[in-house]
C-alpha cells in the first residue's frame, strides 16, 4: 500500500500525457511481459474450478478495471475532498465484507484501528486545499460522483476479500499474472483505439521510463506483495493497511514534490499510523509470562 501511494504520486505526469484507457492498457501490457513465466501453471496446482475462474475474473474486473473507472469518474463529478473522505471508508468496508463473506472474527482493537484510519484519512482530505477537478460539470451531478466513489470503495473491498479466497488455492505469482492478463484483455479494445490516435513519438524518454516503473509497480510488485501478505493475514486486518496509500502519496508530495502539510494533516498521519500499530502489534494474552 505504501508503494501504491508512491507510484500514484510520482506518475501524475502520465495521466496528463496518456489517455486513460491507453495508460491502463500499456500498464497491463508491461506487467504481462514481466510476468510471462508466472502464467505457467505449477505442477502442484490443482485444476481451476469454475468458481475459482469466476473469482479470478471478478478480482481483475472489480479491483483493476471498474475501480479505476469509478474513482476517476467520481473525482471529475465531485472533487478531491469528496474522493478522499469517501475512499477513507475502504478499511471499514473491507472489515465488514470480511465478516460477512469470510466469516472472520474481528477484534475490537481492529475496529478501533479502522476508525483511526477513517478519521485520519478524512482529516488528511479535509485539511488540504482541494478543488473540483472539472468545474464544467453541473452541481446536480455531484450525487452521481459520490455514488461512483462509493462504488470504488466497494470494488477495492471486494478486491481484498476475493484475493484472500484466491490465496487459498493459487500462489501469489499466479494470481498476479492471471488477473493482470484479464486486465489487459478488458482494456485492449479501448486501448487500441486510443493508441491509433496517439502520437507516441512526442513522448519524452523520461516519461517512458516513468511508464515502465508504473507498469511494474502497479501490475507486478504491489499485487504480488499484497497477495503474499494476504496468505498469512486476515483480510480485515490487511484492510487497515490501505490507509498507507494516501499517507505515502502525501509524504511523497512533501519530500519529493515540495508540497506542504497543515497541522490538521499531520494529525491525520498520527491517527492513521496509530491505527496501524493497534492492528499489527501482538496482543498479550492473559496468563502469559
């Protein structure tokens, strides 16, 4: 999640130069080339059932494809403030879905950690100077933007819960490679159309280097790390770590991009990190030495 926040902050120039679907298509293409050897089925892997195949498709469709569309479209109709506040509910949504679909027992400490994350990221969003991304959108469409952002929350929570199920039958490498392949398939029609009308020769070398980093980080490194972690961590506890996405993005903005943080935003960092400590520090059992 920290790496996700870093590449989100550092790849803003890519979104300015490349159309949305072309950028997504190139990302999945770069990731696919890097994970070609991961697509091969291991000898000890059982045959994929229809249920597992469905979960793999939903993991890519909800977590990669639909989440991106809902988030970007929602921000355009509302603004960064609304996006930050609504997306801050991702840890709570993951905890709820884990309880309903995975039957995980969620301790009170994890619920407090979730609350710290929600409050912290809410303060992080409200404490900055944000504006609506597209002022041409009528205010009557704000409700639609909020609904799309809520859809993005549900997509991300589903990604975590489905990923937990997949780690029981597939290795993190195979999951990363297969869901990336589905992402490439889903974005290929619109990506090819955008590529046909795009001037690739006008792109600087530095942007191409940044694009390769984005493709590897978004499709390979972060997915493999997340799926590997899910094998040994309950999905509800893993959801708490999603607070590191906006936190690390903001830190990159301060350290590398020269932005500044208000006192309210520093308080948000403290709350978010306190939530992580509550969720991850080992608890002392009664009667232990």
